[in-house]
């Protein structure tokens, strides 16, 4: 059965005294059996340190790591039955692809006939079976990364750990391999006694990679988890400005609460921005305390959620067109509000009228209240 992972109050400090640096600072999380769980954040946020503690390569300063309720906090890496895929592939250049994949089975004293069969199955799972006899230097970067994934899978790990596995590849290859890795984690695990897939923890700083692949995501900053949830939850309901801006493009508009509409989640909240009144849904109490009249807040509105307001729309967001960027299927227009705040509107399949609108013209925009996210001023 797939492995559940529990991490409780995990810390890692490097150095001592005044030179001490807290790389991981009180992490608590639960990874469900068979879940594809992402650690997402900027460089230096602690995500790779956390992954390496789970693997056993780094000893925690404090806290507990459990695999299926078994304490593995200080257990050696070779006793955890984890498979690791590194950013650098780490393939042996003098070995064939098949020998690279089968290497871990040899260390585990698996009989040679079974070793060969399992290596071929793992290569077939990542669509590299026909390259078994080649050397790594005869493969492209994308093919080498598939081999590295097969090598991690072949030992039938309880937990699969991936450390920025696609960062060395070009954009097209990254897009192609995202779907491939997710499919492999789910189907290969099911074929080997893990019905929901292999429990996988994946480190990346690429937001699109996380949004397109993950079951759940933990966004990290300064050694801590700042928000955790499904890709949809994090994108549509960020709790802080950092999460809103880190997960894709957004518009941040300062505003003041005019009326909280009852103060219950889902009620309409009236706020006043420099461009005029705006309506938003009351945020959940887990995001921030119910804002009172007169409170300063920030509004996060995604560019695709803004659209031109039809004539006679009550209280549109008004501004001046200052820039347009045509990208074929999408037109980005930058609007300057009366307080000099700039917002971007993204229009799919732009109309000729939108393309022809001159700079300096007045623009009226609107957004559905459900797409206006209220976040606290930090």
C-alpha cells in the first residue's frame, strides 16, 4: 500500500551562535498515501533542505519524520526505501541505460534475471525501453531525465523524491515531461501494489509545473509553509500578497473596507479603491479576520478575471490605457488607475476594437466579486 508521510515541527539550523541560519523552521505537514505533493518556493526558502531531510541525507536539528507512523527521523537513507531523482540526473557515463537503471537492484542483491526484467519494465514505463543498450551521452537531456526517473522507480520505492528534475531542460521538454511524470507516478505505482500511485514529494520553483502536476502544494518562504492546498485553492484564494504574486500574475490594488455585508464567508464586501467602489466576497476566517468598516486591505485580481465593462455598468474600475502587448492569442493591456497603480487585463482572442484602442484612452473594467480576493496588508 502507498506510504503516508507525517512531518511534525521539523527544524534545521546550520551554524551556531550569531551565525546560525534556520533553513527549515517548524514545518508541519501530512502527505496522504499515493499523493503527488509539491514543495514550491523561491531559491533559499528551505524546500530542498526539507526534501533531503525526508530522504535522510540531512539530519534534522529537531522534529519528527514518520513513514506510515514509523519514526525515520534519524534512520539512514538506505533503510527508508526512497527513490531520488536529482536535478543533475547523476547517471554513470560508462554504463548502459539498462545498467544505470538496474544499479540499485544490484546493491539490493536482486537476482540477475529479475534485475533485467524490472529494469526493462521501468524503462518501458517512461517510454525509454528501446534505448536500453545506449550510453547516457547518446541521449538528449529529456531522455536522460526519463532514465533517472526509471532508476528511481525500479526499486519500487515507498516514497519517490524529486529535486527540481526538469530545471535543466528547455521549455518545450519541460511541458512534455510534466504530464509524463505525473502519469508515471500514478500508473507505475498502481502496477506495483500502490493503488493510488507512489507517494511523491516534488521540489520546484516553477509555478506552472506545480499547478499543472500537483495534487496539493505547500508554498514555502523563509523556511516555513505560508499556505498549503490544491492548485485551484492556492491560485484562486491566496491568503497573502506573497502567495498571490508568486503563483502567476496578479493585480494588487490598495483599498478600504466600506461595508462588510454581515461579516460571513461568502457575503459581499464593499471596498473603495482609488478607481472607485469594488465588490468582493468576504474571505474565509482562515485567511484573515473579518475586516471591519474602514480597514485597509489589498485586492488581488488575476488579469484574466478583469474584462471591459459594458456601458451603464455600475461602479466600474476606471483608468487610462498606457501599454498594450499583443501575443497572438492573448492581448495584455496595462491600465493606470487614478492613484498611479497599474493593473493588467488579459484578453483571449482579442477583438479588433481592443487591438485598435489608442494609448491614453479611458478604460472601464469590471470583475466578478468571486474573482476579487481580499488579502491583508502585510
